[in-house]
C-alpha cells in the first residue's frame, strides 16, 4: 500500500531542477564533441628563404590575432611532407597556407580547393609541395583524405637565403590571414579576435635580424 496524503493523491519525489539542467548540459556537450569537425591548419615553407616562409608566417599571424578554439589545430609544417601523414589522416578538414608560384604578379593571393588541388600539384612548385602532393595521393588511395582541402597561397616576391619576409609580402600578410579566417567561417568556425595582437616566434626572430643588421 503506497502512502498518500489522505485525499487519494500519491506522493512523488521530484528530481531537482538543477540535476535535470546538469544532465542536459552533459548530453549537449557530448553531442557537440561527436559532431565537431577536426580542422587542421598547416603553414608550409622555409622561413630561412624570405617569402618562401609566408605560409608559416600566415598561420603564426592567425594565432597572434585570434583565439583558436577547440577542434582547430595549427601546425608549423616547415618543409616536411610525409611527416604530416598522421595529423592530416586524423583531420576532417585541411587548410594549407603556402607560397605559390602560379605566374601571377608578386603578392597575388590564391585559393585552390578540393577538386582543383591535384591539378595544382602537377606543377611541382617545390620539394615540400611535392611531398604534400604525394601524401594526399596516398591518403586518397587509402580512403582517408580529408573531406575538405583548401590551399591559401601568396605568390612570393623573393626567395633569398634570409630570415624574414620582404616588405611587400609583409604588407600582404594580413589579407592572407583574412582569407584563412573566411575559410574557417565557411566551415562553421567564427574566430574571436584577441584584445591585443601578439608577436610570434618567427616574427620576433625576423625583428632581431633586422635590428642586428641595422646595428
């Protein structure tokens, strides 16, 4: 016989609202984690050859200017190719920033995405791009290529053996970063700007070299 309040209504113990709210929050966070796409952004190039390192500097500048959210990973790819196999294999969306010699005027910005990427790599523009091309081809054969691949590039002004970008490439760096930000926005990731712009490792090294030259 259930206890009652004398008027035929069975007493029930209610689940506290805070507990319900907490449980819903956990469920929503788990769902978000399961649906979040892993985005990898690689800066390619040799920073010791002036504008050849513009891709590395662009990704560094992206982090200098914006908070990078969970699910987005930034990598200094340097001139490596096959060494990026695991990071690329584990991502769903891949963005690459690099110096691209397309024959367009110096400083021109270029976006190459998805179906246009294989044709772009046929030009064999540099050793590290050849390595990345082979890597993506291998991942395609294995059925593990990212569902979205985009290359954001700048036509380099100078490839001298010197640390730091040319003035012209430096002037175009912000526009290259803007293209990366837009690419992320198109993928559903809206970056929040930092209150103060930071100075990254390669930016500091370039400043030191300029100061040493002027001294």
